[in-house]
C-alpha cells in the first residue's frame, strides 16, 4: 500500500489515485500489445484511439460541437503567449489584454515583443487582488481578440463572469481552472491550458479553438507555430507527447465518471466553501489576499499574522500529511490549491488542521 | 508477469524493461514523498535532483564539460527546425544544410520560411540512399552554421564521419542515433534530439549547446524561443514535462549502468552486424535500400522481392512476437530499428525469424 499525502501543490498537482493506478497497472503492457503505452507508435490504432477519445471527451465535457478543434500541443501556456499574437494580431490589429497578475502580465510581455498589446483593463493598482469589472474594460471594437486569464494561480483570483464584446473573439488562458465547473465554453473562440493542474501531468497544453478563429491564422509562420498544422493533423504533425496525452485522456474519463462538470462543480464549490468559511470565521488570522467577489475556487491565498506562523503552519502541515501549502515564491504566505483531483475529504481535513493550528498558535 | 514483445518501432520505441519497472514501482509514491513524480512541484528539491542528474549524466556520457548547456525543451525536433534559424541565421547570414532525406528536408523547409537556407549538399539525386561525401560539400565560410541529420530514420542512412568547417558552428539533429555510440561530441556546437528513440518517451527534446553558440542568439524573440531563457533557468523557465524528464534521467542512468557509450556501441555494433550480415548473405531477398558506406546502425531498411512478401513478413513477425517492422508509410518495405534498448537477443531472434521466413517463402 503506497503512502499518499494530501497534496495541495499549485501545479504539477495531485491526480486522481484511480487514474494513477490504471497507469501503473498498464505500464509494462498496454492492453495486450506487449508494449508500454510510451513505446507504441503515435501512428498506431492504439494511440489513435487514445487521441480521438481525448478530443471527443474534451468536446463532450465542454458541451462543444465539432466546429471546435481540440489540440494537444507542447511548450505550455507560455508558448501560447507567443503563438496567439503571431497568428492573430496581424495587419496592425492588436489584441486587447486584461492584466490580472503574473500570467497575464507574461502574456502581455510576449505580445509586446511581437507587435504590441492593448491594455483593456488591469488590477495592478491594488496588487492584483481583484478582477476588473467587465463594464470598466476598454476593448476597441477592432481588437484582434480579447485575452483573459480566467484563474490566477498566484494571486488567488478568478473571473466569475464572461466578458463578451461583439465581433471580438474571446481567448482565455484557463490553465488553472479548466474543466472545474460549468461555464458556457461556446462563448470562447479559444481556450487553452497547461495540463498540469486539472488535466494530467505537465507536458501538454490543451488548445480548443473555434474554426472561425482558426481560419484567421496568419500565413508565413513556421509549420509548428501555425495552429492550422496541428488542427489538420489532429496534433500528430510531429511526434506528440503520447504518454502525457494518454494520462490526460484517463483524467478526462475520470471527470466524466464523476458525473461531468455538474458533479465536479458541486464538489469544488463545497471544497472552497469549507476553506473560505474558515477564513471568514477568523479573518484576522487567515487573512485572504483576494477581494471577496474575485475569490478563486482553485487557489485560495492568505497571509497569517506573521511569517514565522506561516513557516510553522507549512512545516506542521507537512508533518501531518498535507503538502504544497506554501504560497508562490513571488508573494509568500499560504496557498490552498483545490483542483479537481483534491477530494472533499482533503479540504475538510486541512481545514480542521488549520483551525486546530490557530487554536494552538494564537 | 507482463507479456512483452520484441518492439522494433522507429519511435516512440522500446525502452529498457528495468527502467519501466522503476517507473511502475515508484508511480504512486516517489521515494517516500507520498506523491507520484508527476504530482510533485518542478520547483521542489526532488525534481531539482532529477533535472540536475539528467543534465550531469548527459554531459558525462557525451564527455562534455560545463561549457555546454543541457536543456530539456518541448515541441520536438520539429520546433528546433524553426528555433535554429530564428536564433542564429540573423543579419543576412544563412545556415548551410545537408539534405539527406525527410527530416533534413523539413529542417530546410522551415529555414526557407524564416529567411533562407544554403544547400551544402544533397543525396536527393539517388533517393537519399547515401550520405554525401564531406569533400563534396559546399559550405560558405560565412555560413551561420552547418546543419546535418546524423541518422535518417526513414531512409536508413547515417553519417559515419563528422564534417568540420573552420569557423562554421556544426549543428546536428541526432534524434535517432543520440548516445548510441562513441563520437566526439565536442566537435558540435549544438546537438539536439527528440527523446523518443534512445532517450525515453516522446515529450521532450534534448538540446546540448556550447556557450559560444548560445551567446549568438538573436535578440528580440519571444522568451520561449530564445535558448538563453532555457539555458539560464535550466529548462525551468516554465513548467517542464517533468514526468518525461524523470524517465529520460532513468534511461541515462541505465546507459551509464551498461558501461556508458563504449559498451552501448559494442552491443549496437553486434546488433547491426547480425541484421546486415543476413542481408549480405541473401542480397536478392533482403534488399537493402541504403548504400553500404552509409548504412545506419539504428534503422535498417530493406525491400523484399515483392510487396505481398513484405506484408506477410510483417504479419508473421507480429504473430511470432516481433512488432514494428513495417517501413515508414512514405517508403514502404521493412525497417528493423535497433535503438539502445533493443537487446542483442532481440536482434538475434528477429534475424533467425527472417532467415526462416525466407526459407519458407522463397
């Protein structure tokens, strides 16, 4: 029996134990082939089934039709920060970006290297503690696209409404909240996310793109940077990260098996309510860093009364079997990441631990 | 006991069983952390040890000092086809390329999208059955670099000498023969290769680059496309494909455990001698497609007297426990891939099978 901790890492992060057990059981012989899944050809019927299933499950869970292309690319969201402007911000048209902290700041930086970005809104004025109001955004009607980061892993904020501007395709980096609750994915022209939070191991970036946007890709880019290459070849233009895609497919099956996004949302809501409930009970001890109306369901960030207490909580938690509670190195503090694979039990137990810690250390 | 076949796939390809068993054993709990290796943070001491070991082992096996940067990137060799010209073919200086078939042709295609390539040599005149002679190459002394593909998976050819042109940095795509024998890696300014043949699963591309070349990277590219980003951050600028890098590190340890490249070379030499020996014994039946002086040690390509026999051999072989013998879809025929992880026993047994097949089907 393998020892397992409650793992609150922000990414790479905890995965469903049932998925890991399947990977383990099939590792030397993938379903009677006599090969590991990582030893089979990406042109084989076995991998084709994995790839097709992963694409179909993505569409099914998102409630999208086949006007959306599903791609499993590489280079993480960080590569998308460059691919989006080189494909879509052509002919002098810029993308509009909302800056909600580290990751959107990075996306804007890359766009500026590649011809410029229009700043549609920002919460930098208050250390990115909130999501700007949609009514306050400045999105020119001729913008190439509007780019948002739906969940901000480091700052602990999340968009709870979808900004819509007629004629402006909406592009979202959903790396840290993809498939965590029900939203209208059909409002987005492009959704992308590194797999390493809600989808699987690191090593692939899911890109879901409406065909209308795909057709706007600029000509003249290298093959690997043109989304049309990957859409046409179903991510098999070159050798894909097949082991990673296989695990992503198992995670998608696991999400479906939980009851899809309706069920996942219900559990995620309960999990975040437990932690935020504790913080609201003791607001002078567990001091949330995000404004209440912008709180993330996925990454709950807080400061304790002082740094020594933070260090002690992280150390005591580790000893008690709760890992990954340290805030991002750029902001410090405590962060409780509650991705899909974290159980309700894990949230309950860490909350009980934190409450007890407060009693002992006040 | 898992069923295992002899897997002659050209990539993704067979991996050492000992490595797969370690992955399997550690899959739910990586060395007492209570987490799978794919669930741990890429900023943790555990992953840092994996990454540092993989870099150090690469240098050790190649006999290189720390003037060489070792990077584990993503996007495969196909992404390098674009990154090389955008970083090094600046200021009107072009790269010189030798075209030895499919993969070098693709590298040239991407260079042409990005400002042009100088054709230093080609074996297209004879269906890429040979490697051009070094004396016949046309490499202008002001070339930004010289690019070669050391082993040609599809055409079954391999460079057996290293081209050296004073003042012209040598860049090699070694995807399909990296770490398969002793060569003077110090003659190369840059070595790169997709992991999925000799190094591990697909999903990472090893890039080894001398610091002199690194310093020539052109300014103004997006962060992810500038090698200096990755060299400075030891491949951790963004979340790396950590599961894949972990397995690559285990494969590097396995190579070292075999006795390093001297021992691996000896085995690989014996393996290819067995198959080419059979072909030379029956040259009208097992008709090699590569010229003798250009034969690959890694991918042995041949045609049988007719296509029906080829189909029958592939089917009979599969039934007898030998997989992956079908030639690339672009050329047909039979291909015996003999990467490091294929055992001497596998080469002996498939040769015996082939000889028996000839006796029965002549």
